[in-house]
């Protein structure tokens, strides 16, 4: 096997990961703990050890593979002048010294992962991928010439999921092992890296993402950070900020919230490029058996008194699926909103509706972090007249299957619940979502779920 020296000084947990002797091995750690770095190093090591056979480097989505994992791997080859040829059309690479071939694949389409025999594979952010993808790759690890057939992966904890069950939990699979990075271990991060996360993450999410803990973040009460004694108070309209209207296109009830996103950044914050925002939910519309036209008509009526209070602009947010054309002869919900506001609103109206809805987990984590972040700051206030929104924030829960496992969706068994808080979530996601690392930031977390 050709030897190759590289410039790399592993952190203690990275070293443990490299020397772990199980056939399937993992590295679990918080954001920024050096997981992708360790994965690329391990992939290179496996390529050299195994020689002229095929290995696979994977990530949950194509974007993440191209922007993070593959980029880091290629940068490392360049920096260490490791001779290689990248074959763009095949998204593959040959290492000239050892003859290894490495294919780069995203794991979001498990059916594409059948086929060629692999000697090894290395996967980034495994908790964002489906177990099915893992199973398919596991079945491909059967290259008879492989000297060290290893399937390895790194991840940020996501509660008690399939990755936990396979690698860590009480019923861990034989031949599996994992090591844990300690929070704060990576001394190569910029100063204040974790402090900035503390500001934009809620408590539980911070423990998971920045401290690498396994928690039931997405179980039980969805808006667990909410406490009506802390977050509900009478709010007035602030003429300095536009009025935001965010809609959920449910029919019974049709729901929306009227809110303002108020900039509270100090002069120092602005100089330092920091933006502080608070969300004031002033009012809600919850209208039984109501179509979009009546919903907008009610909104127009409701904002009438605000013109004399200095209303200067309206910003519209909401459910992206309102663009789905229910029948080709009908106008979409958003077309109806636009037409009605064009002829009835007396101030400029701007639309901030994304092409696709954010993932549910990311949206709810963003609302929780505004309700109360890991530093204890509350940046979301609700006026007491928003009865249904307050009920949602207290009662909306994650869905469970018959065995009691939390599913990746909200419990919709009560038809009154979730719509008003969904509407609020679209607004918060569009205006105040934290810059979350991981696949979620390439449009979160759209990212994953
Ligand atoms: N052993 C190391 N030596 C030097 N820099 C490192 C090392 N491990 C990680 N880093 C650097 O720390 C930062 C975070 O590492 P990364 O692997 O991206 O973390 P994660 O994937 O866990 O979020 C990156 O800039 C990376 O280059
Ligand atoms: Mg990473």
C-alpha cells in the first residue's frame, strides 16, 4: 500500500474515531466539532488502505454533498498535493497513487444506491438521511479485494432515531460502534461560535446541536418554550414597522395572523452587523368555513383603523401550497389574495412567500427560539386577543405512532389546532430563522424535514 503523509492533527475524539475497529463506525458530535473534517480524513485513509477498488462518499442532499463534504475533501487533496483526477460527469474521482476510485453520492434517493460493489463508504450528517439508504449501502459493502471493509458516518444527534438505535442505544447492532465528540473540544473554531448559536437556538435545540446531546427535542408539546405568563401581553400597532400578514390556506377554519417584526438592534449591534428582531402578534383571523376571498375581505376590514395610525406598508407571508392550482379553471389562493389586495389595499404590498414550505421541524425550532432562546431572551409576544394562537402554542403536539414513537409531523387530530401557529411559523421562518448549520441551512435544515 503506498504511504502518504498529510498535514492533519486530529483532535482527541477524531483520533478515537480513526482507530475504532468496528466494521461500522460513527462519530457523533455537536455542530462544529470536526465531524466533516474527520470524515474526509477517514475516507482518504480508507481509500489508500483499500487500494484500487471503489469507495463512496455521501451526504444527505446533493447540495450538502457538493457545498460541504465533497468540497472539503477536494480542498484537502489540493492542499496536500495528493495526485488525483476528478471526473465531473460521473461525480467521481481517481487517486493516482493508490488507484482508488471514489464516487460522491447524495442519499436522498435510496433507490439509486443499488448496484456496484463497494470496499468502503463514508457518510456525512447521517441523521438527516433515511435508514433505507444506509441499508442499501450496507448491502453493497462486499468487495472481496477490500483490505479494510468499513462503513463509517458522522452526525449531529437527532434524538432517539434509527442512528441512535443502530450505533448507540441499548439494542445497538453487533459490529457497530460510535464515539462522541466533547462540546468545546474543537479549538479551531472562531471565537464566539457557540455564543452566537445560544442566541438563535432555543434551550433544547441548543443542547442537541451545540452540546451534542441525545434528547427528545421533537416530542410532546411542540412549542414547549411557550409560557402564557411570559409571552402574552397587550400590544399596540407600531407605525415605524410594516404590518405582516401570514396565512394558512385552510378552509375550516381559515387562519392568519397579523403581526409586526420590530427591529430592536442598537447602534452598536448595527456596526457589528448584528440584527435583533422581535415579533409582535397583534391579532388573528380564525374564520369558520371561509374561502380565500372572504378571508382577504375580512383582513381588509380589520386593517381599516390602522391607516389613520400610520400604516405604511404590508408584507405578506404564508403557506406556499396556496399556489397549488386546485383545478385549472380556478385561480390559486395566492392569485386571489394578490388581486383583492391590488384593488383594495391603500399602501404598498410586498410578497414573501417561498416556493416551498419550510420543513416542519425547522419551522417549529425557529418559533421556539423566538419564544425563548438558550440565553433566556423572549423575542415573541402575543396579544391576549389571539385566543386560538395561544391555544395552539400551548396545545399543539408532535404526532405519535401506535407504539408511542414520535413521528415527523404534528398531531392534526383536533381540526381547530395547528393552523394559526402554522401561519405564525411561516412568518417567523421567513423573517427571523437562525442561520443553522447542517443541511438545514441549504434552504434548513429547505433542508431536511
Ligand atoms: N483536526 C483539525 N485540525 C484543524 N482544523 C480542524 C480540525 N478538525 C476540525 N477543524 C476545523 O474546524 C471547523 C469545523 O469542523 P467541521 O468538520 O466542519 O465540523 P462539523 O462537521 O462537526 O460541523 C472547520 O473549519 C474545520 O476545518
Ligand atoms: Mg459538517
